[in-house]
């Protein structure tokens, strides 16, 4: 699985940093410490970034969540087991 953030080109560098950390689960205080900002500045940057309309997409390859019977993690897209 991987996280993809679409629309990053619309964000400033600092907004990109904040979005990347926030969307992976960090809270404002953690982001603030990591970037040397105040939590209020992090909140402002995050709100501004959200208003610019980026999208977060979770890309799941295979079936790592075991949701589809017969599919294997990393298997082919048609769900076959490879038997001839």
C-alpha cells in the first residue's frame, strides 16, 4: 500500500510538508516540533492547503487486507491462482 497526494502542485512547499505529515497521522504538535513551527501555524497551513483542494488516495496493490477471497498479496489483477 502507498499513500498518494494529488494536487500537490497547487500547494506551497511548507503546505506540502504539513500535508504529508498530517495525512500520515501526525498531530499539529508533532508537525510543529518537526518543522520548527508553532501548532497554530501548522493549523493555518493545513487549513489553507485543504482549501486548495488536494486529494489523498490510498493505493492498494494485491490484497494485503485479505478482502477478496482467492486473491493473494501481489497476485495478478484477475484474481487467478496461476494454475494451468
